[in-house]
């Protein structure tokens, strides 16, 4: 596959940057508040009054990582549940029931714990408050504004890169096809808000510049986005505990991606975007980030 600035990849969890941006747009319009609690949107959730939008954004909600309890994957019977999940076999109602029927894993606001489910709840909140689909909101209010003409949201298999087969080693003792019918992302609905965006280097540069330039959200919201309580902001995390570099990494079974933003006194705003196959060396990704960060600091 020819690789250039417009070659599209699945960006996985980097999608959270877009979800957080959308939430802050609605906060800037006084449609939402960081202090809104989940019972406002999900009245059936018995812990809804204890969890705020702020805590969802900062991964402090007490919710588990996924809608399904992946610790129960020990039997072949349960394996079928997860294959159904990874091929969009669950309705929103089923996903919410699975998540809301369990106890929280910790008291909200007391710690950081990564939760894809929490960001999908944010996508659902966007839908509930705007009355349009999450994918339509992202297209109209972010992609179109930034001129991201090669990016799509929640559309499977429309990439210009060709993924390698998913390595079985990631899923031992099972094989990758025990979970996935295709190397392309096939769970766009159950991943929305936390994954499901396809993009390229050129488009992601446009997004970064518009975001940091406050063309998408206010200065106040941008500051909150990079408020790294427990070292996690809103779709961004700190780079090596530094005070001027932020990034997020995204992984799908076939792709691994990263987006890094550096505030440099010498070079101004520096953006590093890496999109590649999961077969590529992860050490190369991190060494590249380190080398470019050091170059911006020390010349």
C-alpha cells in the first residue's frame, strides 16, 4: 500500500480526543456542564448520581474498562459473548444493562482507571443532548470545520491502508479469529466515542492545529482538557511527567497510532503523529517520540 500523508488508518483510542472535544463544545454552549451527573442522562443507573461528566472525561468514574467483564473470558461459552461484542452484536440497551447491573470498581473521583465504556457513555450523552448520531456530530462540528476530508467516524473497512492479519499472539491461548471476523475494525457501534475513527497524518495535523489554536473549543475548555489530574486529562495523557508534552496512543487489533503535542519555546507548537501496523516495532514508536521531544527541548 502506498503510504503518504493521506493514507488512512484506524486510530483506535485516539478517538477519545475527538469525543472530549465534542463534549467541551457542548459545555462552551452551556448545553452540558462538567458537574452534570449521569442520572440526568441514564436515570436507570443506580450509581448515576455519583458520577459526573468531569469524572468520565478524566477516567475517574469507577466504571470498568469495557461494557462486558472481560475477566469472564475463561470458558468457550463466554468467548462467544466477546466475539458478539467485537462484531457489533449488542444493542445500546444490552450494553448499558451489562455495565449498569454491576457495582462500581472504586469510589468515583478517587483514582484513575482507564475506561473505554466511559467514553462511549460520553458519545451517548452527545447523542441524547443533540438529537443526532455521534458520527454525524463529529463530521459536522469537527471534520468539516477542520477540513478533514479523508477522515470518517464509525465506518468499517473504508481505509486506504491494508491491515496485516491480526497476530494470534495478542490473544493467546485463543486465536485472533476467535474474536474477529476481519482485521478491520468491525465493532464501530460498541466502540463509538472510544474508538472507530479512521484518519490520516494530514487530517490529524489539521485537527491538532485547530484544537490548540482554540478554533474548536474555548481557551478555558482547552485548559481543562490538559488538566492532568492523576496524569490523565481529557483524551490526552502526560509524556514522561513533563509539563509541556502530551499524547495519546490508540490501538486496534491491526493498527497502532499515536498523536503527540509539544509546547516548545524554540519551535512553537510541535505535533508528532505516527500511524502504522501493529506488526511494526513499538520500541521505534517510543524512541521516535523521545528523540523528537529531546530535539525540541535541547536543539
